C-alpha cells in the first residue's frame, strides 16, 4: 500500500515553505521570496548643519494620488512608509524650528519579490528669525 501524497514529509515541507512565500515560480526559476514587508520609501532626516538625527521628533507623509501614508520611525535618523507599494510619491517632512522639506516624483518600482526601495535624504534647515 502506498502512502497518500499529502502525508509525505517532503511534500509537507514544500507545502509549508510555499505557504510562507518561499517558493519559486518554476523548477528552473531560482527566485525565493520571503514574507517580510519592505518600505518603498525611507527618509533619513538630519539637521543640515550638524548632521544630527532628527527623525524621532519629525513628522511626515508620503502621497501618491489619493494614497497617503504616515512616515513611521524605524531608526533615530530614519522614517519609512509605503510598505510594498510601488508608485510615484511626494514626500513631506515637518519639524518645529525647521523649514519644511518636500520632495516630488519619488518613484518606487515593483521588484520580483519586494518593491525596489528608495532612500530620500532630508537635510532640514533651521528657521532663522
């Protein structure tokens, strides 16, 4: 008597890996994707004069048409947004005591497994009174 195919340990392992997103499209395609979500845009936010990180207290958004996403803190000098979303964005960063930062036409493209992330450096200038 033969075992049912679904009980085979190798088939169960393959099924589990595919469920987790680690399957390629065909036996000849070596691409293996994971299930992590990648930010399409990361913005490094620093003081233009001192290079001090400012992301912890800065706020910002990215926009692509009607889509709007808040920049989320991921490191002392970095905020990120647009998880796994391609598009053409405008980026806005604001911090009290500094001039607003704006960038437009920031293009995030789709990759094989994840988006091709774009890093936007935002060097903020202090407001002079």
